[in-house]
């Protein structure tokens, strides 16, 4: 009689275990997502309105050289800037423009700090150029660089805002001209100022403009972007990349 009682108790225990096990079943499902990441890019174009056939240096006569930068339709938002290089012998690096033999002008209406002065506005302009469409120009030489055996003063001009895909900057550089003090001595075949040889052949003056772009993400200002760009170049081993 005791064996039957034990057997009944064992069956009851197993039944309780089965019920307890059944209570651990859940409605379940699984799913997964594959995220596809594409590579963004920065693709800029340096645009110039410049007629080389009309680029004859005549004292006091402007030569049009409109400079803008555009971003391709498939580029990411970017900060942009450009540098321009002038033969050092023709340019006063101490920001004394009246001493320059070759002058470079920029659109005052698009120059941050000038854009609110109506005397710099274009014909028909009724409001100041927005700050994010202005250029930052400080006329400070950032580099003294030798190019093809000629020493150049290099300047940088920063675009204050960003460009979205397909957009173009306002005009930065507008023209170049030769100083009115320059003369040509037919006897010696030399260009002079106040009778002194300037030491340079004005038939072969090169002004070199180079555009740059960098992703806008992670930067708050163009100054930050410009600093990061240059810091990145400094980290590249010498000779690894030609950055000229």
C-alpha cells in the first residue's frame, strides 16, 4: 500500500514540473537589419572668369579675374577657401598696398567686414551680402613659397559659410592690375619704378590660384576646418603625398 502512495506522489510531482516548465514558453520572433553606409565625398571646382588673351599688364588698367568655387551635385556639405600666390618681388608682404607692383582686388560687397558699407555694393544691390556668403580676407602672407624658381607670397581667402551640393560661392577675387608707377625703359628693356629696375619681367607674371574644400561635418567654422586641414597635412610623412 505504501508503494502505491509513493508512485502517486511521484506522478503528481512530475505533473507539477511539467506545468512549471510550460509556464516558461513565450511568443518570440527574430529580425535583423542591414545598414548600408555610402562614402561621402568633397568635389570642388575652381571657376574663373579670365581671358588670358586680354591679360596684358598696362599700368592702372584692370584685368578681370573673377574667382568662385562650386560644389558638385553629389558632394557633402563643405567648407571652402582658396589661396593666391604673387611673385614676392612684385608684392609688399607688409600689407602696404601702395608699394605693390601688382595689385589683386576682391569684391568688397562680399568681403566680411565691408559688406555692410553701401559704397562697396554692386549696381542695383539693395541689401548687404549675408555673412555666410562673405569671404574672410586678412592680407597676411601665410607662406613664402618657391615655385619654378620664383619666390611667391601666398595668401588665403576663407569662405565664411558652407556650400551644399550643387552650390557656388559668391565672387572672391575680381581683378588684377599693374601699379600706375610702373614704367618701361625702352633703352634698357627693363620695367622700372621711379627709374629703378624692378628686377622682374612683367611679360611673364603668374598669379596662382588654388581652391580647397573639406567636409563641414565636425567643424563649427571655416577657421576650424582650415586649421584641421593644415594639421592633417602636417601629419603626412614627408614625400608621401605631393601637396603642391
